[in-house]
C-alpha cells in the first residue's frame, strides 16, 4: 500500500501544517510533499480547487480542503471522539477555526498603512476576541473534548501559533492570552510527545 501523500508549501504553518501534524500525532507514515512557491503556478491548475493542501491516496485523484482532510485522518486514526454528537461538535470547531482565518485574511492585501492599522486594530479588539471567547466556552479541558488530544486541538494549536508569532501587524501576539483554557490547550498540544517529536525531527 502506497503512503498517503500530502502536498503543501514548504513552511510550518497553516492548513498544510495542521494536516501534517494530524498524521504525525496519529503515527501515520505519510509522504510529506513540500513545494516551493515558485513551483506553485504550474501545479495550481492541476489541483481540485486551485489551492493547497491536497491529499492523494493510492489509486484515487487528489482531494483538497484542509478540514475534509483532517476529518478523514481523524476518523481513520481515532482523533475524533467516538460519540457521534461529540464528534460533530469537534468538527464544528474546525469550521470555526477556518472562519477566523477567513475573517483575518480579508485584511491581506490592504496597501494603505493607516487603513491596515485601523482594520487590524478593529479585528483584534472585536472579532478575534469574540472568536476566542466563544472558542474558550467550547473547551472541556485540557483538550477540546476532554483528556485526549484530538483533531480540533491540532488545528487550534496551529491557528493560535499563528497569532502568537506576532506576524499579523497591529494584532498583538498576546491577543488571546487572557483565555486560560485556550492557553492551556496550546501548551498541552505543544508538549504532547508526538508533537515534540514532529518538531524535533531532522529536516
Ligand atoms: N478552503 C481551502 C483553502 C485553501 C487555501 O486557501 N490554501 C492556501 C494556502 S493556506 C493556498 O493554497 N494559497 C495559494 C493560492 O490560493 O494560490 C482549505 O481549507 O483547504
């Protein structure tokens, strides 16, 4: 059986990284296909929706959409609760995390510096904090569904890691640090042995 092949950009961030991390946490040997940005233009028209990540399984055409890929990995490798309603709740959080990304990405490409500052400040004080408070209420603790790390924890870890890097101008890196359950979740994922192993691997 050929390994599953995950294709994404060669950076440890965003939608591709959370799929890689889900495979790593599940202990799956997968092909980690990383492409350079300058190779993207020629690959793009050959992907299902012109975006990455894509997943290829033996004998099947590529599929896209990070949350669908995460759902597949989670169902197959026990990163979702066995209770159907709990699983549904966890999957809903993957969508909520995507909504946050979409909200923030509306400010990408704003060229005017003052306008960017205004929009990002508004985001940080409003929608991002509201999203965080809503997400906080969804966490049983220490992980989303309780004691066991699952797929939503992995996605939240990557999204929170993005905010914490402070790479979004005018969005303070500690914008969600006041939320204890989200912070504990982030730290618990970061220190999970499989996650530590993933980031310590030789590259
Ligand atoms: N809805 C898609 C969005 C995928 C997406 O926007 N991917 C970005 C990278 S995170 C991308 O491929 N950007 C390059 C492009 O759109 O040309 C998903 O969740 O996977």
